[in-house]
C-alpha cells in the first residue's frame, strides 16, 4: 500500500513491503553510493543505496522528473530532512521524464535563478513542481475556501450568473465580442447587473466567485484578460459604509485563516491580520495628498503610481496595509453608482499594499433615478431593460463589491506579476496552454 512522505516522517518508519510513490527531484551519484530524493504532495524524502544493493542499478537509471515507486525499509537519520531515509528493496519507474526538460526542474527547491515567467507558463505543469510556485495556488485555494466560509456564515447565498451576455456592465472599450449565432454577444466583464437584479428577488444577500473578462490590450503586472471576480451584493443597507464593514470582516476572516494555514503548511510568507476599521480617505483628499507628493499624472486620476504612493503614505501614517478610497467623483464611476452631493458617489475602492483590489459601493435603486442617470450619460435606457426592469417591482436599497482574487493573492505572496497567481493566465499574447 502507498505511504505518503508525511506519514513516513510522522511514523519515522516505512513498513517493509509498503511503498512510496512520487517524482524524482534530485540525484547525487557517488559511484558506489547513490542518493535520490523523491517528492509526493506531502513532502520530499531521500532514498539511499550502495552498489551492493539490488535496487542500485534501477536507481542509477533514473532521470530527475521520473515517477517512481520505491519499496523497502527505512532508517532514522537525524542529518536528513524529515529524519528518515529509505533503503530501497526495489525501485520501479512508473513514468519516464523525457530529456531535455523545457524548464530546469533539477533541485527545484534550490532553483537559484527562476527561468523567465513566459517559459515557466509554457510548461506550467512542470513549473508547479517547485514548491514555491505550488504554494501560491495552495494559498489561492485556501483563500477561496475562507471567502466561502465567511459568506456562508454571514448568510450569503452563492449564485452563478451568465458569462455570455448582451451588454457590458462596466462600460469602456474593454469588452470581448463573441459571435453568438446570428447575434453579437460579449464575455461578461462583471456579474454587476445580475447580482443587482438578484436584489429584487427577495434573496437579499448573494455572492459569486467566477471568471470575468476584460479585453486589456496592455501587458501590465496587474491586468489579466480573464480574472476571478469575487462579488457580493446585499440589500437593506443604509449606506456604502455597511458594505465596507462587511468587506473588512471578510478580509480579517480570510487573513487570519491564512495566517494559521501558512504556519501549518510552512509556506514562505506571513500575512498580517489587519486591525478594524481600515483607514478611509475621501478620493478628493487623496488627490490633494498626492498632489503634495507630485505623484499624480496630468489627468488627476489615481492610478497605479498614485495607489502605490497612497499605500505608502497610509503604511507610514497608520501602519496599515489597507485603505479605502471613498466618495469617488461621479465621472469616474459607472452609471449604477449611487450619487451624492457635490458630484460624488457612494462608492469606494480598497487598496491593499498600494494596489486596488476591490471596487464597491451603494447603487441607485429607484427606477426613475436610474432612468435619469442613464439619460444624463446618453446611454440608451431601453437597450438595458433586461436589467432596469428589475427596478420596477420593489428594489430595496442595496450595494456590494467586486474584488479581484488574483490581485489579492499577488499582494499576499508578494509576486511581481499578477500572472504568478493564475495557473494558466490569459493576456493579449497568451491563449495557450
Ligand atoms: P472593477 O471594474 O473595479 O469593478 O473590478 C473589480 C475588481 O476586479 C479586479 N480587476 C481585475 N483584475 C485583474 N485583471 C483585470 N483586468 C481586472 N479588472 C478588474 C480588480 C478590481 O478592483 N462591478 C464592479 C464591482 C462592484 O462595484 O461591485 C467592478 O467590476 O481587483
């Protein structure tokens, strides 16, 4: 029966006749003695043999990357990682790893310089054999689970909305058009319209974790053409502050869960569990601060560099990694944002370590108000009746947020590029694998 490396380490022992199975990660051949490391999903163990053993020749014929089954006994040795090594009785190659490999996989743990990202993405399955890389996806999976836990415990219901849609929710030019029989359709930029329509359904609190698509022509470290959008929408709010409170609680839950997880799994980062409430700055005040630093571009909009400067300012002033930018000017927000006096809206962005990870706010819920907002922007209201009709039959005050999962993961693991946080990322040039 197969024993996992962790079980062998825990028991300090591989019972005779039982085997371990995994990938060869390293071979040290000293002619009359050979050391082979084999890794499974739980850890890496050393197999040692000398030239008098039957298994010696089989071990000698292995390539790094091969899949093997090793049967034998074990010996405790404090000098080896895990404190146990395997003395093989037989070694069977279950699958060959062809040579040369497309990216270096020898001694992955000790990979000194990482091959370039594009080469790694082309051979992602091999790249993931590096525990530093797989750690990112363990983290992402753990975060997605914690988000679900949070929403379930807060009485939110998971929904699944269409990704082939008739119209974009976020405006702008970054819509992917698809041929849909005789019609034009688009890939959904956001579940915005649908999660809002659910507010007229009586279900009150919904969330979705699903792909969203944006035709981003620029290859930047923070944009993908396909990303995972974590969306929430809830009814009967008093203002956007209710949404910010809920979002804070979600992130505290996620980061404290993750803190325990990284310790347990020995992952190479240590997230800080944020104090509540998170710092909040009104958008226009942030603009003034940035003007003082000279960190704004000429259109006076807070973008990448401005976000980084605000993040730094908040870290220094409040020792906090998060900051809400609130009360965004109307012209920077989509039509559905709830307006407020002074040309502002009841909407916010959340920055984490100097990068936007979330947008949210209160939405317009009055049918006539929505109609006027469409008119003011010269958007043809009738074309959106599939959405706006939901506001005619009892739409409660509501709001929500959309958070980019990969942006959150990128910031937690400290990756330079958001593509590090996607198994098989998509950008303008990459459609494969
Ligand atoms: P927004 O367009 O700001 O808002 O998107 C919400 C969050 O999604 C992430 N994001 C992206 N991540 C990677 N690559 C991209 N190209 C990309 N575009 C967006 C960001 C961003 O903060 N409907 C609103 C949300 C709401 O108000 O509920 C929306 O989509 O982290």
